[in-house]
């Protein structure tokens, strides 16, 4: 039950974000998972989160551009 409440709160937080922010959060999550699994260390997960978040945000900004 606690996990469902946490997932619901996370979904509500993302619902108020713009596309750039949503893709930034998604990129950070995926980057952290890949970095953590690839290296097996926390430092790899942190680096993956930083790289994934930045690239996800930039892709979201491109998607938000008019035209």
C-alpha cells in the first residue's frame, strides 16, 4: 500500500511538469539504472543520472519548440 501511495505521488508530480522536465526526470532515472547496472557502483549511477537528466532535458526542450 505504501508503494502505491508513493507511485501515485510521483505520477501527480510529473503531471504538472512540462515536456522538458518530464523527459529530464525520465532520462535521469534511466541513466541512473543503466549506470548502476553497468558499473555496479554508486558513482556510475550518479554519473548516469546526470548525463541522462541533461540529455533528456535537452531533448524535451527541442520537443517543446514551436514549429
